[in-house]
C-alpha cells in the first residue's frame, strides 16, 4: 500500500517514498454511506493493518483507492464519487465472508456423510 510515485512535495499530509498507507472504513446500514474510521502513513498504517488482521477483518490492497480515501476527512462519510468502487469492494467481501462461513458447515456435512456411524 505504498505510494512511491508521488511527485508532490513532502508534507505531513503526503507519504514519504516507500512508506505504507492505510485507510479503514466502516459501513453501518443505518448510515447513508461508509465512513472513514482510521487512516495514516508508516507506523500508523502498519497498526491499522495489524489491528484489522488481529480482528479477522479483510485487508484489501488497492493503492489507488487508498490514495483517494486518504483525502476523505477522518470520521466522514465517503463522497458519492467513491460509492460504486466501495460498493463493489463491500459486495465482494460479503460474498467472500458468506463462502467462508458456509465452508465449515459443508465440511461437517461431508464428514457426517463419510462417517455415518459416528
């Protein structure tokens, strides 16, 4: 998730070459759009990614999308221009989660069929 092609002058708002960046979004069905709940560069980005992984949350690598989301204020909803991209990502994640949840049940059913006497 690094942005090493950034030619803009370095400032607190732009990453240094080779530094990672990360954005966490949260979608609450009670709200109109997903919200940026964490973002940062370097050690902060690493902490965001590590925390997501420790909580079994999906981490998607998309430098272009991260770059766009870094421009959204913290605790703000994503702008309408990003709705389609985020909706596609969320739909893909929900589908992935459904398949992951369904897998143990299918495995258990297959094991029960293979071992009917147990």
